[in-house]
C-alpha cells in the first residue's frame, strides 16, 4: 500500500505493546520500521526496466525477514537517538511489531507479495482492499497522530481494531462479488479456468471480475453492498497471451523470452495483447475502470531485437472525466459502455 498507510499501521502496531511513557518513541519507531521494507524501490536498473518490478514486494516483505528489518531499524535508532532512554529490547519490540505489518497489509491487496520467501516464491494476494483506500487510511492516520500528540496509545490501538473491521468487511464484500462472478460465468455457460475478483481503486464496493474460459478472458465489473441488489457493468473479451503465444515471437533462452516470463510472474499470469498498441502485452488485473480492458501498465516488445529488454508502458487516465465515471460506478449509477 501507499507509504502513509504503511507507516501508520506500523506505528499503530507498535502502540499495542508500548507503555504510556513510551508512546511517542514507539509510534515513531514503528512507523519507520513499517515503512522500511519499501526501500526495495531503490533496486532498479536503467537498462532493465523490469528489475524494479521483479524485486518490489520481494524479500524485504517476507515474514521471515520482517523481524530482521525491525531489529536493524531499532539498532540504528538505539545508536542515534534513544540509547540513553530505553533498553534495546524495548526498541527491538517496537521495530519488529512495525515491520511485521508491512508484508501482511500488502498481501491484503492485489499486487502480489512474496510473503513466504525464501520457502516459497508464491505471490500472495488476498484481494480484499485496494492499494490506495482513503476510507482505510485516513481514520488510521488520524487516530495514530492523536495517540502521538496526546501520548495515548489507546487511540492507535483503536485504529488497529477499526482496520481489522474494515478488512473483515472487505473479505465479506469479496465473497459476495465472487458469488456474482460465478453466476455471470454460469449464465454464459462457462466454467472458468482462472478467476480474479479484485476491488477497484480506493473502495470495496466496486469490484473487477476477470475470468478465463478457453483462450479468452472475460472482463466485467459489479457493485455490491450489504442488503441491496448488486449492479453489473458488462465489460469485454480479450484473448489470453499464453506461453505458446510468447514462444511464437520470442526465441527460447532469449532476453525477450526471459522478460515476458518475468512479467507473467509479476502479473500472476493475467496477460493479453493490448490491441490498441502494437506489440504491447498488458497486465489484465488492473485498469482505470473495472469494466475496461485498457491496462494501467504493460510491456512493449520488439520481436526484431530479441536480445533487447522490453520497455514499460503506462496507460493511466488521470482526467476529471475518467474519475467522474469511476465515481458514478462506485455510487451504483449507470454509465455509458466503454468504446
């Protein structure tokens, strides 16, 4: 999730185990340890655009590495600031509590997190909250800030309780959307071989549904709330970009073949040829609109130069018109179909 959320949840977690007199130091240390795993964004290469994707949410986000990150952050602050005030074991506890939250909250999103590295390289994604969700973040940050100002850890502890309630609601909402996805596929006489149900940007009301039947992906959106009828937004159909498709354009053991498979791993297999751009393969998991087949990002291939790395392409639509359409969908209103 975003850095503000990561720092806030790390601080709030540290507040669970702190005493009143330790509140400010615990929250500060927990916030820094909670945000520290995202320093993996520094792993990048000017010649290999996929390196940053490959290592973001990688080993720094693993549950086995989190305590080490917490211990390291605590050691740095023991040496720089707090050595006269607190024993290291207390600082280490705050740091570990903050760091352990990072991978867990990231796994609640759809991006994919190597939570069990090095035991497993599975990209864990529980798909119950958007990467950016102000309804989750703002109360968490505000209550944690109040706890810091007034030295009352209970405010931050209450924030943790609210977060757990919101995540539980996300689990319920995803379950409802998954049932609707199954109904949609059944009405089309499909038996999905893959199914993705993910929250759209900044909310848990509007969900993106992607499933594969045969060699095609079907994209739809549904808005669901407790005790009300769901609203479906029919999407489109695209052809899957399979491993066989990749082999037709990328020689075996070439740089291009390697990059395609790295992008396939990152996107959890949801690849397709984006028809509006020549030689662009998109990540079908994400789009500006949950009923759209226009990806947020993809890779541009050059089959004529198979030993060159691919380039990253972005297709975001930050226009006011785009946000207005998304907002109407979140509210459950009718919208014009996408072109």
